[in-house]
């Protein structure tokens, strides 16, 4: 994809631009990032930037058997911290990322947000939406509520033209979030995840896509 097309995906909306690399050999030259992490508020949640105090609950979540059932492996504390480092670096590079989500009483719920996938695929370059919640917060619609806010930010603030989401075929809960968000799947888009061996139990993935809404969103999400 040519740089001009990339700049359609990542239009210049903020002051200072940064240079980076997208999956494959695409040079990212046109995106500009805000100096602070944007925060989003929904009816029940705050989506915010990462703090040092998030690292403990994040590691606890990443070690939960229920959480890692649909992920390649549980993470050790250093692996979990390294993932938090990568998420923070992503915010610095792109101006968006996987936000921490917390409840009104400031309890750490998990993360939801936007990211540029690190692997090359038939749908790259792309921006994905993703989520991971502590199981004690499953079944309350938090992933869907946070996901709606992230989608609204992607389309209304970043002017992105499409958001994708992907997960192991068997990940019913994650697919449920995608479907509640109005994302749709074409089986022709299914793929084997290039970062997993083909024989891995989670290798086969489904891809969901969503375009910007034709009318403005009215979810009540506000930037704080
Ligand atoms: C994927 C994951 C975030 C989904 O969590 P979830 O709680 O099932 O999803 P939501 O927050 O959207 O909640 C939906 C559930 O809450 C219920 N619910 C209750 N109140 C609700 C509300 N106000 N709005 C929407 N749903 C609500 C829904 O009926 C649904 O219930 P169900 O589980 O019986 O179908 C979670 O399972 C997870 O973290 N998994 C591990 C990590 C992972 O797999 N991440 C994705 C990798 S690609």
C-alpha cells in the first residue's frame, strides 16, 4: 500500500507528527500523536492511560487460567510487565492504544482499545480493536461498553476508515463482543495466525470488520 493510502488511514489530526513502521514495510509518516493519553468516559467506565500501580492487577489477570484459555500462554510477571511496556510504547508512537479500563470506584477491570497489529496479513495495514478483562468482571457488558467508546474514538477522533478484530475461532466470548459491537465476519477472511505454528490449537482465526457509521454516534461517550 502506498504512503498516500496510509495517510488516508491515519490522517493528520494532531500537532506533532512521529515516524514509525507499520507491519510489513509500510513507513508511517503521516500520523501525529497527542502529547497526553486521551481518556474516555462511558456510563460505567473510565478508559485511561497506564499507571505503575496497574502492573500488579494486570499481571494477576494475565496469570488467570480462564483468561489465558484462549491465548497462547499465561504470562509471568516479567512477561506481563513487558506487555505493559509495549502497550505504553504504542500510545507514544500512535497516540492511541489499549486503554486501562476502571470502574467508577477505580477498580482495575482490564484493557480495551485500538492497536496496530505487529504481524503482516492479508488485511494489513490495519487498526484492530481488542480487549482483556479480569474474569470477575465478565458478564456485565464492560468489554462491549469500552469497545463502543474505542470505536467511537477511532471513527470520530482519528477518522479511521475501518477497524478489524480477530480471535481464535473458538473464542466465543470475544466473538460475542465483536458481534455486539456490530462487527461482521466474512469466512473468506479467516486466517492462520502467522505468529503461531499451524498445528497450534489456537492457530485458526476469524476476522471481523466494521466501517464508520453513516450517521454520527450517540453513545454518550465523552473525552475527559
Ligand atoms: C473476551 C472478553 C473480554 C469478553 O468478556 P464478556 O464479559 O463476555 O463480554 P462483555 O463485557 O461484552 O459482556 C457480555 C456479557 O455480559 C452480559 N451483560 C450484562 N449486562 C450487560 C450490558 N449492560 N451490556 C452488554 N452486555 C451485558 C451479556 O448478556 C453477556 O453475557 P453472556 O456472557 O452470558 O453472553 C473476556 O472473556 C476476556 O477477557 N477473555 C480473555 C481474553 C480474551 O480472550 N481476549 C480476546 C482475545 S482476541
